[in-house]
């Protein structure tokens, strides 16, 4: 039996980061393009940047005076596309975050008021490290535009809603964008008075200095703008430029911070489970509940495919501690299972709490362990006979980061591998041979 407190889980498809954390930061102080690009990149680097064209290329990307410079002399993608791309997944992945950068736009001989925006900030996943605009519905969550004006200055544009913010900002300005791609409203601190404000599910809001960008709809100022495809997860971003005439864009101090999610309707102290006789007993405790209709319990043998196996009524609104217990008779005796606890509001909205692992009483799980630090991954395997097995190291989203063939002898086997360029985070070690598969979760510091 394993008890796993919810605070230990890091950003999966079911449960996202619960504290603020800088996940990308670049100040362009090293003066070279090579210094801001890595293969694979670290938390301060992009995967690539550059420009391309089907005709005469008038777009360039460079680093000058400790700033990222995007410059073009003619408008249109056939005259050149400049791009800066982060296509390696951000760690940890996040759906509620803050983008901050300094921006100065100058030397434009004509305004750009088109639907695309002179510079586009794109957010989504499976982006490509090239001049493609990556705006397909399957990979793009949302896009924000920066438009030029005659002379110096810029405007913020809602590309999806085809709206420009009327105010022109001149000189170098700090730009902050709060981006909520979750399915629930979140809160953040306003930049003009440090008070809490709400940002709706699937929306973004922008600030330039302490001025909030407001778009007028039907005579009403609307700060929150809808993303394009809210169902698309965000792991990548791209700065993309194919429009604007004689415009120079200077970016500095570009940072992305994963933000803490708003408190869920239920404050859950713990959720655990264990085998008893021929059934699994699951226990959890709530400290408080708000609009809580009921809990649903979902079970999986592989940690990926979950099915509903029961439900228990909640206590609506309460500030009193409540203990819950659910007995699952339908599992195969002594097998390993994963369980998700789903909390459902009175209005039908739900929150999934990341899986706990319930170990079968006669499982082989104890014969396989993984420990890691920033330099090494150490493996211990205890086996009854000599055979060959394969070790897969998967990230929390199930993607393979490395694989090793292990030649096992009867008894205790110890292996050590360099963690190499694998970024810090939560991983799953999977050991497979001809008869069984064993999994264990571990953290790489």
C-alpha cells in the first residue's frame, strides 16, 4: 500500500502545478545566438531561431545590446519569416501561467492592423522548430498579436477575436500576460493595485506596465479574451513574425512562470488504499467542502485507462472534517491497481486528483527500485532467475526519455546510468521481461 499526498504530484493531464514556479527565463545578456539555443535546451534556452523565405528574405533575428532583435524591411511571408521557437516541452507543463517581457517597437513606415498581428505569440504543443506558423487546431491553444504603428510604438491585438486595443505604447515597456488554459476560473494579482482578480477559464488578459489591456465589446470593456482551442494542452511556445514594414522589435527579459491554481472546491488531506482480504479499501479525508455533490472512484490496471467503479455522496458545504471509505470488490485479488478520486460539484463540474498506486500483497513490485540524482540513475532488481529485461524511463506524460537492456542474474542486480541531459522532474521506471512488467515512480533532482 502506498499513501501519496496530493501535494507531491506534479502537473499531469489530471492535476497541474499547485505553486508558482519559473519554467523559462532568458535575458539575452550573452550577446550570441548560440548561447540562447540548446539541444536539448535547458530552462533558459530555445530549440531554435532564425528566418526563412520562399523569395527574397528581408527578415532577420539577432541579439544586439543584450536584446533579441527581430527586424524586417518588407511585409508578407514571401519576404521572410522570423521565428524563435521552444519546441521541447516546458517542465513542468502548465495550463495557468504568466508571460513577462520588455518590448520596444520602432521604425515602422506603415501600421499593421491585420488580423494576424505583426508579431504573434503562439502557445500549444507539438510545435515545429522552423518557420511554420503552427496555427493548426490540433496543436494551437491560443495566439496573441503585437501590431505596429507609424513611427514608434505598438498595440496589443486579440487575434482570435480580431480586436485591437486602441492605446499605443511607446518606448521600452514591460508586458505581462496572464494565460488561463484550464477549465476553471483562476485568480491572479492585478498590476495596478495588487488586488485579486479573476481570469475566466480558457482566456488571457494582458497588461502593459500597470495599464490593463481592455477590448470593447458592445460598449463594454472586456479584459479577458478567449483562447482559440481551449482543449489543446500547452507545452511549447513560439515568437513568429511574417508581417510589418520596416519594423524593429526588441525583446528583453523573457520569462514564463507557472502560477498556483485557485483552491479546489474540496480541501483533501489524504487519499490512500490497500488490499484487505479479497477487496481494496480506499480511504480519504476532507477538511472542508464547497458545493460538493459526490465523489467518483476510477480504477486502472495500467495507470492510463480508467473505468468508473463506484461513487459516494459528498457533504455539500461544510467546514468540518469528514472521513470517507470505499470498498472495491471488483478488482482481481492481489493485483496492482491505480485509483483516481474524482470530486463532482453540484453544478456538474469535476476535479480529478492524481492516481494513487495500490500494490498487490504478493506483487513483484518490491523487487524493483529506482533512485536518482542530478548525475546518476541507480537501479536495483531482485530476480529469481537469469534473464534479459528492458528498462524504459518515461516522463510523467508517458514519453520515453531513455531505454536500456539489462542482463539479469539470479539474486540482486545493481545498475547505474548517467542521467545525462534528462531534465529534473518526476519519472516512471518500467521494467519488462517475457513474463511481467514492473513500474515505479521516482524523482530526478
